[in-house]
């Protein structure tokens, strides 16, 4: 089965009232899309992951047939794409209204909302009335992200969350079905993930990695490692201080 998850993320300092508002509208949006594109197929949407430190929620669709689930996921991505491009939403007025309500919390401490699936993600940085030309655009390129693996899910998908070493923020990492071996024994470890990296426009912070080519473990420092550093000299009381030695070399 293809990846059956949908993610919504709020970027910035998120207050509880704003998070609650977005989650309610998010639920309404998914329910409406399910009715419009899934037909009579019953889909149960369950909470799959919640990164409370960054207000990121992921839900998973469970149904007897995967096709309706994938249609809802595709529709969700289309809604996000339309919002990012300030284009008309290609679904009912009810869907457009719920999507619009979600973006109304942007401003002040909340700088963006991200609609994310396994295949793509779309970020909205301002209300839809803003001119597209003034909207920052995300950056996507091949790269490497270093961080610690905090959560792994392989129920109907291969996805894990990495907390990057630079910003200490969650990064969604998506694997293909034949890459399950890459997930073995990485939970809790520091790794380097190589692939197609999506980054936010202002700080360049990674938000997602797709088309992953490798996951390499990173050896972490241990007590006493500094003693094995190259160029380290033994020292004993009475020896010339390092700063005096460097100053003497500099002064020639």
C-alpha cells in the first residue's frame, strides 16, 4: 500500500487556541474531502504522529480499499497547492471555506502553515489576499540533513521523524516500500539522511526529505574523546599556557 498519511504543520510560536482552531478546521476539511472524492468508502482517520513542540500533526487513513484513501490524500495536496499559489480551490465551496479558515491563523507568531503528504508539501505564508509575487517560495534540492531519529512508523508506510542537529526541529523523512532495511536500528540514533530536501525560504531549515538515497549513522562523541584529538599535547603543571605559546609564535 502507498503511504496513507496526511500532515499539517504550524510554523512559529503556536498558542493552544490557534492549534485547537486549526485542528478542528483540519478535521472538517478531511471529512469534506472524504465525502467528495472517496464516494461511499468508509475511511477511518487516526492520529499517527504528533510533534507537539512544533505543532505538527499526522493522520493516517484506514480503509478496506486503499484507492479512496489515496484520492483523499491527493485532494488534500491539491488544496494545499492552490492555497500556496493563491489559486481557486478545485473542490466545493465548503472545502474552500474550511481551507480558508485554516489559513486565517497566519500572522503574528504563526508565520506559515504547511500541507504535507508523502509526495509533496505546500506552505502558505500569508492570507490568500496577498499577491503571489510577495510570497516566499520553498527551496528543494538534493542534500543531506543531520539529526536524531525520534519516531518511526511502518504501518502502511515507511516514515520517520528526524530532529535536525542545527535547529532542533522535526523533519519528515519518507522512504519507498523497498527501502525498509534503511530503517533498521536507527531509532534514537544520530544519522545523516541524503535525498531530495525541502527547506523553508528564510532560514533554510529542512522540513522534509524524500527520494532518500542513504541513511548513514553518525558516531557520537564519548567522554574522553578530546584526549584523542589530533594535535593534542600532553600537559603538566608549570607548562607554558596555550595562549602564551600561541602569542609567542605569532610575535615571532
